[in-house]
């Protein structure tokens, strides 16, 4: 049986002996605050609540499956990141983790900037009132239409990902009579300890311009020579769901050396450096993520030390936490449909969602926690696999976990830490209807992304 050594999934598919599971928790009714949103708890009935509302009441009003997002927690995490980095740095929320117009408004109100990577994300940001100058535009293959709109509205920066894009953005900017602020995304040859599909700074992958072979230096030379571009800095992103700061240290050292080379060759000190995001969160009790202030201190010290050694002024730092902000703030609520014991193996517990609302387990072998949330139980722990309702054997929500042995159809289960990427990557597989996102705060719940309907599906089918 494959077991991931990292919450994002196994890098090399290590195989451990059958039956190699963590011990069951001492109390299945206890909710680890490291994994759950900040206002989550149990009421006197044993029902889990969020924002002061029980999941039973939430199910009656909004149905299942559904994502419930703790708005207070989201806002608090925004403030924590902004406070940690202060006025001399920029925090860009990575919209790919989860984006809606309500989220954009929260970001705007809490003082964060926004990173987008498609025309749709840009449209969502602008429609919700995010100032264009607080938006960064990413992507490895931006269309000319996307570039043109970004330049027209005046986004604060476009991150250039290829030699073709350097020319493309310069051409669009010149045709509009503008000078676009840009950064160059550099792959620095760092292999972060994470799943291979979300490690993004090693050289054999699609993002960025390689530092090796002088390619990044040539990209800088070309960007500096084009009138339509204002090169403001270098961008590096080493991956996602990372706990170890060692990769950032190596990345910063190599990026700073590039800045020094640019100064020596062109007489220009680029004023900014973006170290990307990718900081991990707790999906299970075994995870131990770092706090924003610890991360800010570590990154600042790394960059300052490397710049001092190179004789450079310390550039303005940018970071792009997405998962680290929204991931822990939401859980997915399901209703149990069937319970199927397999003698000598485990019990399969089927819920009314699955890989259409959380593809990460199937895609990355990601690990999640799960809890019985509609009641407490004193039953013995039972090894389960929580699966969905799709016609796919890989339709697994939680690969291995313990639930009370008396779990039964009609019970409500919740999977925490599903705020990032679950709704963003949701699909209509088997023509499933994508679940709603419901924001909960101070005893009130409101839909911020509504549940799809069959009419929505049929509207796109032109027959």
C-alpha cells in the first residue's frame, strides 16, 4: 500500500508494508485546532459548529456536499501575513487556491494584494473592485488577449515566463502607449521536498526561464532593452506545501547572485524580489506548519544576508501565500450513504461527494483528516477509507483514517483543510453538480458561490 511521506503526496511512491498505519487518536471526538478553522468546536449536543452554527443546521439549509468557510479565520490569516511582512514587503494572495468576489473584497479590506494566473481570475478580481495596481498576473502561456487586458487596466506587474512572452508583452504595451512593470520568473534548480507535480523550481518543468546556461541573464538583457517594459525584479517559486525553509535559502542565494550579475553587467540594481509561496498547512495532526511571523523573519534574514554578502541594497520582498491563508479556513461537509466492511482489510464509508469536489487525493495522493461531526461517539475506532460516489476506483476522499465503529448512513462527516484547491479544481465528472461555498461568521451563513444546478449543466450543452 502506498503511503505518502509528505502531505502533498509521495515524491517517489515509497511503498510501506500493508497495515502500516498511524495509531488511532486517543479521542475520536476531539478536534485538533491545528487542522480545523479557528471558530470550529462542538456544542453541548456534540455537534460540530463553525461561526456559532451547527453542521446539522448548515446541512438543512445548504445541503451536502458543501464547503463551509470560516470568514473570521480567513480575515485573521490575511492580517497575520500582512503584519508579519510589514510595510516594506508585499503579500500577494494566490488566487488559484480559491477565488471568488467575496474573497477579493476581503483581501482588499484586509490590505493584501492579489496574484492571478488567467483572464477569468483577472475578471473576477476587477469585478469585485480590486485595484489593478494591486494585481500581479502570472501564467506560463498567457494569451495576447489576456496580456492586452492586463496592460489596458494597469495591473501592477506581469510575471514574464518565457522569451516569447518578453516580446509579446513589450509589443502589446508599446501598441497601447504604455510601459508595463514586469518581473522575470526564474527557475533556480531547487528541488523542493514535495510532490513532483507541484515542485516548480527544478529545471525539467514548464515554468520560468532557467538560471542555468545563462538563459535568465539573457532574459534580463532583453527585458531591459525593450521600451515597453519596466523590469522591476526577479521572481522565483520553488513549489507548494513546503515546510522546510532550506529550499528558500538556496533559491534566494541564487536569485541574489543574479541581481548582482545584473548590476555588474548593466549597472542596474533591480528593486524587487518575489520568493513565491508554497508554504505548507496542516492537513493532519502530524503536520507542523510555521507561523507567518516565523516565515517572514526567516525569509527577510536570508535575503538580507545574501544581499550584504553581494554588496547589494536589500530589495523589496514579495510573497504569495494562497493555500496558507485559505486552506485551513474551510471544511467540506458530507453525508454518509453506505458503510461497507471488508473483512481483514478496512471499512469503506461512501459519502455524497468525492473526486469531483476534492481531486487532490487522487491526483497527489494527498492526505486528509476526517471526523464524525453530527454527534459524538464512544464506539471503538475503526479503520476506514472514505470514498465518493463516482464510477472510479480512485474516487478516494481520505485514504486511511479512523472513525467510530458505529458510523452509519445519515451521519455527517467533515474533512478539514479543504479551503485551498478543492473548489478551484472541482469538476463535473459524472455530471456531478459542484458544491456551494458558504461563508460563516458570527452566527450567520451566506452563500458566496452557489451550488450548480442541472440547468447550469444543460445550459452549456447546445444539443
